[in-house]
């Protein structure tokens, strides 16, 4: 038993320093107002305070912290993208995650169990090899492996040699892993609040105050708040908030569903996914199997669940693990995801001065949380977008210089 | 003998049919109709499983499978609800989640350290030093995690699906559901009545709403009998309505079959779920819900205990006491938790039968001996002793209230409010067509005990049995700052186990309300999501349906020894030969085409018919080239880009008349191209008819210098010599008596004819050509040889040599762009792309020797990836390795040198070569 | 499973359809500047509310317009192209 737990055994009630302090009084003005109390918004607040000494910061959350996609994703962390721009950025996120438990003094249960993506045809092999080569060049742990190596990594995997979905090769990404999503949001919240950041839940932004092309504050259900800078980090609602600031985004919003089984004894170590089967599976430390797939087929601002997606996703999951037929699915849920045309995020400046974008996170926002938080904070604090974020500027949609990650994103969030 | 606790009168069991099964390796006898739990209870087996976190012994709690306390292991099947799963002869059942034996679990020490594992303890520890979680702690936590075990060799089993339709679906076959079904049928509706129990009747079968059961049974018999006599009512018993989805689409699971039911409207008569009281030891086997005791007695003929205490927070407890007396148990006491004595007739009857009733009492703790209930300690009003009064018992039946079974209602969009007077949730806000009936609607449900929660200084008063969460855990989660119920759930995991909060949501909401000073209604419960109860993955998957497409010549390929590969939904021959000689086979096929003649099945290419006065204009808008001036009986290359200017498809367009084009697409592109064409024309409204004729045609490409030798004997009505049928000609004629379209194409760079015939004639065509071609040396070739052949000619394959961003300019295909046309899809975007030229260009390259170059190897410049290899092959014709790659724009000139990084990290030099590699004057295809 | 009423085929499961998003008017490519054209290409309204959308019934390849609420997912009405043109002319 770790020494740290002994203190709990000696008290019936917890020590007085709660993760989330009692809500402070709302000030009339802040240097930075961050709209959205998910992982991204809280991370920006934390790094503003930690690395730039900017603590007169408010995080406004319309519901409860981490209640959006931070708490709905399937907790996959990886950097096995295809464009060098993306690999560099997500690699930075992975590196931050490695030290984040200690930095935030919370066990995020970060574990690099590795991610295995399966190729069932030669087109997949080509696209996997490209991702492997780009990743290797940029210093991530990734390689294309053959069926015997796959069998050694995941003995439980069903490996047909023929049929519609033969397993021909795999993209093995040793840096891939999992972390406890809620704890990431709570950790950033606790450590930001400790440094003086104000976090307000059940506080909804209803308007953005723009004067002479510059954002100067926000209107909320609790009144107006003046702001030196405003950041939007509202996955699922990016278009709606941008519209309040007076511009449109290259985003369409779709539900993304996921599901979880009852806990069973551990049999699966890495994360396993198949883009062609639109399915990915991992087993949590509790023993549950978390299963996800592709986005819903049409635009919707709703987290309703559907039976048809569940049926096709599970059918495909059983192609990989047929022995799970008698395991029971316990719960399905959905998040609302902001998809961009190139499956890459939008970070940095907006058409409105002093209004910063952290948007378009589609199905891949969680894995980016510490990196987007850190570099967005740097952009806001220095008023200069760091090089690592530049490829993800909104302007790329004006010059058609997109960062295309469609193939590296489909169904392996 | 089917157990020491067996009594007569079980509704569901057949005393004449014993069933022998094993539990933990020991044989027991039950009766046909028994569940695993009832049969074991009859045999006095109380401990069925071990709990998730503390490995505490657990047994029957609800007899309705509402919680995880009685989940057991079957061979190949984990987490089986013992309370609902029938025994069958020879069934081998084990407990779950223990090390050693169920009785002596070596992991049971975990429970003694509970005070060191407070709520969320895993967030506080296990992560120092750096990496300790992954390296040391996680493997240990995982080793203890999970409940049951999966067998990696378990068979998939047989599952299937059906579609049902009805005017009205009534969920729940208790009094309310039976009545609703009769009413709907009486109004002329087709009714589907769904109940998860083996027989209809619901609580009428086991509950005791009045002193005498006769009236209850009479009502049940009347209602069930009436339903049985109505043909418009279809009854499904043993069927769980597990999900409500949009537009009254229900997922109903019966055995291994999923019924997808479209209902006109839905009546939810799902009843109510009895709720536990929270006190120290409330999880000990022997402590169960009052309704569980009644289910054992009435449904299965099992006496739930010898000496019972009834914990009554509602009047239903007195009915339970009467039932226990009738079952032959001793009722030592009814512990009435409310301040006022009950005036319910059942209470009067209980007093009349000399049961001791302790009014205005509270519970201190349940005590266990050998993992089973031995006594319950209570405190009477005014008793100030530390330990109160211990009442010896082996059964504590708890009746403190019920909650409407709100799960389906909430899935349908309903919301909950808390009825403070009756201390339970009520449901509102349902969509049109969904109504509630009976207990679900709050009718006849009575008032719950408002606060059946009894903290104990030593803890172990469980709020959530699945997760071993205690009162302190919920309070501490709030103290940590997690004040919203969703955050409490996420931090503590309350409600996240197999029972999904059915027994914990109310207590959790009450505790959070108290700790945060809010109303229970304001705290609410966490979102109810499908499914209602755990559902097998096999049921959801069913038998599976993955459509696949085979060409008319599929069997000929197999007979010729082809290795088949998939292309979208299609199967195509990759090459003819065995895997061990793959390279040789491909080279042989390539050489045959270059030196004699080969034939490839091209039936999978899309074929679209564009007919009408505006056909040429339509083509002009859809594709980058010009088609208005294309001559009849000529064909032209087609290149399609999307609105962003990226290449998405190619093929050829044959003009068979002024108003008729026949256009081919890539194999995987046909459906999408067709849909795209229809979409655009829905806007343009040009006078054209667009038809997808892909499946109507089978086709082959006969290519090689001797192609004419194969075709000439068979073609009727059209010459095949260069004069009559020049390169890029397209004619309709007959071949071997089959009406056909002939296309002179040059994809592989030799004299070549595509022949398209009705799909029904594909095999006949193949056979005729193989027959006559034998003398000319005709061999079939596959997709792999074709890839080499076209690479030698420098032709791109869309999707392989292009990606989602590739423009015609990058691919050096500006020759295919009619820039003077006023419009084609993507033209405007290409103007923008031209202003912001990318840094890459697709080039041909060659390397010396045969290094292990692979498609997708990177092209490096200054240590950065500037491009990658899209195609590479050993050219048997040129005797060198050739390929296509994206390279830096400034390197896109012949003889420039490229650095390509191999898989193994070595770099090789390649030289840019002007395309095509083979026959640069294009003389051979024009022969 | 949601139902969608196809003007040609009547109410069908929504899995039989594909949606190509909100109806957007294409600017004149001859006169639109790059900003207007990229607006048209990528910058969607992404409305949270009632929208007119392109839908296709895939088994019959039939394109039509649905008026749908993107939050509640309620389909208010579906239109043939002729009907849609008519209401567009009426200035809706």
C-alpha cells in the first residue's frame, strides 16, 4: 500500500483541501475569459497561470466541468497521424501526458499500453506505412508489423487469413495509451484554481461583446463580464459561439457514439482498432471494454443514442473478438463533435481581435488536451501563435492548404 | 429432494421435474423452472459471488437481477445473472471474482483496508515515482479488476434478429400493462405485450397488496385470461424491452434474438424497482429486498430463511411478514422504521398472528457469521446503548420503498422530478405517443420511507453494491468539490456498475442533496442511457451482414488458380498462381501482355449511362475535359475533381450518340460518382438521364500486341484493324453472338480492347475468348500485373497515387484540364490552389538495383519529409525498379536526385525520370 | 431508428438515406472572389435549429430536401426538388 493512502485511513472525513474549491465571487472583469470548462479550457487556464503568471482568469462552464467531450471520449492518447504537422503536435501532447500526473498531483492513470491498428487490405497497408515512416522520422514509436507479431501482441485477436477482413498487417504505435479522462479535467481545474483561476459552473455564455472588431467581454446568464481576451474551447458548440462573435467556422457538428461492457477479467492489453471495420476496443483498468466507432451519418446537436450504430459497431467488434459474444454491453452514450473538412483542429487567431479559437476538435480533442492548453496559453500570453500551432490556423481554409488527417482519424480516436 | 428450503406452491417450478446442476463443483438438485439463484437458495446456498472492490460475499438481493450481487460464471460466459437464468441439466455454475474458493477468497483482505481506500483513492496515489502507475500499480489493479472471466475460445453461438411492427407496444405485463393491452386491443389496435418474466402478471404473481391473496390472484387470472383470448394481442414473455429509440423503435431481446420493433405508440408499464435500505452490513447474504423474499416464496417455492426479521419502511413489509409466516419461517420481529405504527390491514393481521412489531426503530447493523446473516442490531426509540438490541435471524427482508422503473421513459426523453411527499421520483416530459401506466406513472405506489439511511461509525453501509460504495464515499465526493451528481458519479463511480444505478441512484441523490443543501429533485439522477439491462454483444451483432460482390467470371478466376483480393465490396483476381511464387506470377503476366496478349476482368469498373439532349453539357460540367466536341464512336479520358479541386475519380467516356455517353469509373468510385452526378443534376436540372449500369455489364480488357488475333475471329459487325477501329475508338457490335461495347483503351500501354457485355454473358464471353485466344498465347492477368503495366506507362491510380489533396497540377495532369471551359466542378477552387501552390509534385523515378523500396517510403529533403512513394515495382519490361512519388516541386525535373528512406532507416538515391517509363511515344497502344 | 419520409418512397428507416448537409447557394464562380468561394466551400452555418438539407434515398438514388431541426432531430417536412424550388421562389 502506498504511503499516501495511510492518511485517509486515519480520518473519517477528507482533509480540507478539496479538488474544486467553493465557487468564488464573479468579478466584473478578467484578463482572460475562457468559455468552456472542459479539459481544453481548464488546461489553457492552468498554463496561463503556471507558465505566464496570468491568474486573473475566469473559466465559464455552462454545465459542470469536464461534462462535455472530456468526459465522453474513449480516453485514447496517440500521435500516429500522417502529416508531419499533426505528428509534431500530438507528440508534444503525448510527452506532456507522460509527466502530467506528477505535475497535477493527480493519478491520471496514464498508461502507454500501445495502440494496434489493423490493416485488412493493401490500401490500408500503404496508409499505415506512411504513418509509420512519418512517425519514425519525427521520433515517435511506431512501426508496421506482420501477422505473427500481431498475434504475439494480442493473442486474443481473431486472425482470419481469408475472407472479407483478413488481418494483413498492423500499425503498432507503442506510444499509444489511455488516461482517465475526468481526472485530466479535474487535475487542471484543481491546480488552476489553486493559482487563483476562477472556475464557474452552470454559467452559460449568451453573447460575445465585440467593439471595433475586438472582443471585450462576454454576456452570461449571470451578467456581463469584461475581458482582455476571450478564448472559446467549447467542443460540440464551436460554431454557435463563433456565431456570437460574428463569424462562421468550417465546422459541421455530428454525434459520436461509444459504449462500454460490464467488467470482465483482463485479457486485452493494447488498444486495438480497425479503420475498415470502424471499430476500436480497449479494456479499462476496471475490466470494462470500451468500444467506439465512426461518427454518426448526419449532423445533429444531440447526444442521443441509436440502436443501428450499436448493432453495426458490435458486429464489427465481434469480427475481431468473436469470443465476446456472451459479454454484456452495459451502457452507450454520445458526444457532440465539431468536424472540420480536413479532420484537423483549428487553433489560434480568429477574425475578431482578442478572440482566440480552440475548436474543430472532432473526435480527437482529449489526446491533445495538455498541448493545446499549453500552446494556446502561450499564444494568448505572448499574443503570438507558436510555430507548432501555425499549421492549424483558421486561414488554411482560405488558401486551401489543409492538414488532411481523414485517413488517420477514422474510427481510431 | 430439491433442497431443504423447498416449499410447495412455486408458480414457475415443476416439482415433478428435478434438474441436477453443479455450483462450485458440487452437485445440487433444483426443479425445472428454477433460476440458478432460486435453486441454490432452496439448497441453502447463500453466497453466490464476491463483490467488485472488497471481495465481500454476496447473494440474492432482488431476485430480479437488478444488481450485481448474484452474478455468476458459466463456462465461456461471465457475469450471468443467477436470479434470472434458468438451470438446465448439467449446468456448471461458479461464483465470480475470488481467488482460492468462493467461501475463502484470498482477496477478501481488501475489505479490511477499505478505510485506506476512500472514494477516488486511486487518483491520490500510485503515480509516484514517475511511471509507477504503468510499471507497477496498474498491472496489480488490473489483476484484481473485472468480475467474471471470458474464455478466449468461447464459440460465437447463434444469434439473430427479426423486425416486428405493432400499433401499440405495451412494456410490462403486470396489472397496468395487461389492462393497457386489453384497452388498446379493444380499440382495434394490434398490440405487442412484452414482459421480462416467464409468465404474465407482474407483482400480482408474488406481491401481497392485501391480507388475503385470493382477490389478487383472481384479478391476475382474469386479466391474463382475457389477454390470452384476444387475437390482436401478441404476448412476448421472457423478453426484455431494453431500449427506446427515435420514432418508437424498440430493442426487445428474447433469448438470443433481437426484435427490432416499430410501434405506433408505446405504453410503459414497467412497474417499479424496490429500493434497499442503507445500513452497515446491508450487503450480507441473507439481507434482501422484501420483494425478493416474496419472489422466492411465490414464484419458486423456496423459503428464503428460517428465522426472519422484516425491516419495514412501508406497509408492504407487513405483507412480506405474512408471506414469510405462510412459508413456514419464523418472523422474529418487524422493525418498523417510521415513527407511527402502521394501520394497514396487513399490519393488523401481522399483529394478530403474534409477530413482534418494534415501532419507531432504527437499524444499527447486520452481523454476519461465516459470510451469512446471523443477527440484526436495531435501536428502539429511547435506547441509548451502543449496540442496541441484536435480533438473531438468517433473513432480513427489507421493504422501504420503490422507484418507478424510469429507464425506458428517460431514454424516450422523459425527465424526473422528486415527489417530496411520497419520496420517490415522478416522470414527466414524454414525447408524443409514449405514455405511462400503473406504478411507472406513480399510480398505487404509496409513499416511500423518506430516509432509510443509517450511517455507522465503522462504515460498510453500502449505497452501491456493484461498486462497494459506502455513505462516506458519497459524502466525501461532495466534500472534495464534486457537487454535481454527474461529477459525484464520475468521481465515485456510483451507478457505473452492472446495475446502472437502479439501487443506488435514489440514495446517491438524497445524500448529495443533503450535503449540498439542495432538493433531491434539483440534484436529479445521472442520464439514463440504453440499454436497460446488460445485453449480450452477440445479440447486438446477430448473424452479421456484409454484402460482397463477385463478377460474372468469378468462378473462372478461381478455377484458374487466382489469388483473390478485395476492392471495395468486390472480389478481384490479384494474380494467377500460388503465394510462394507471387512475384514470378506477376512478372509472367506482365510479360505476356507486353509480348503476346493478356486478359483482365474489368467488370468491377463502374459504368454510367448519360443520355439526353444535355448529355455533353453535363459531362462538361462533371469532368475536367471537354466533351461537347467529342465525336461519336470515340472515347476520351475523364478526370473528376471535387469542389476543393482534388482528384477523386477517373475513367473514360464513350460517345455512342449525340445524346449518349457511356462513362466508366474506378471500381470503388462508381456508387459515389453516380450519387454525385444525381446530386448536381438535382440542382442543374439539365435534360439528362443518369443510370448506374455497373451491375448490368461484365467486361474484360484484352491487351497486348496479339490482341487482334484473339478478337478478330469472334467480332461481328465491326472490324478490329486500326483503320476500322482506331485507338480511342468506341463501337457497339457483337462478339461470339453477344451484343457488346468495344473500347480501344491504352491503360496498360499496349494495343488494347475493352469489351463490355451484359453481365449474364460475362462467363460466356470469358470462355469464348480464352478458347480462341489460346493459340495467340492469351493468359489471364490480375490486378497486380495491371498495376505494374500501368506504372510502366506512368498512369496514376486514383486513391493510390493521389490523396485527398492531390490536384491535377500536382499530378502533372494539366493536359486533362480544359481551362477555357467556363465551369467544371472544382475549377474555381483550382484557381485558388494555383495561387497557393503546394510544395510537392508527383514524379516518376527509377533506382539502381532492387532495394527493398515500399510504397509510402518517405522522400526526404534536408531531413524533412517532402513527399512519399505512391507506387513502386520491379519492372520486368525495363529490368529496373520504377515508381511514382511526391517530391519537392523544385526536384520535379528529369535527372534530379531524390533521397528515399527505406523501412529499415537506410536512405537510397533515386533519379527522377520523365514519364512514361515505357513506350514514351505511345506507339504501341495506337498500333 | 428514426423514420424519414421520402417524397418518392414514403416513410423509411433513416439508415436508407444519406445526408449531404445544409442547402447552400453556390455563388457565381465567374464573379465570386476567393473569400466568397472558400466561404461557400467550407464555412458552414452549422445551424442549431431548423435547416433545409440534401437527402438521398440510396436504394432508389432519389435526392430531395428535408426540413429538419438539428437539435431535436425532428423532421418538419420533406420536399421534392420541384416543391423546394416553389417555396424558395416564395421567398422562404
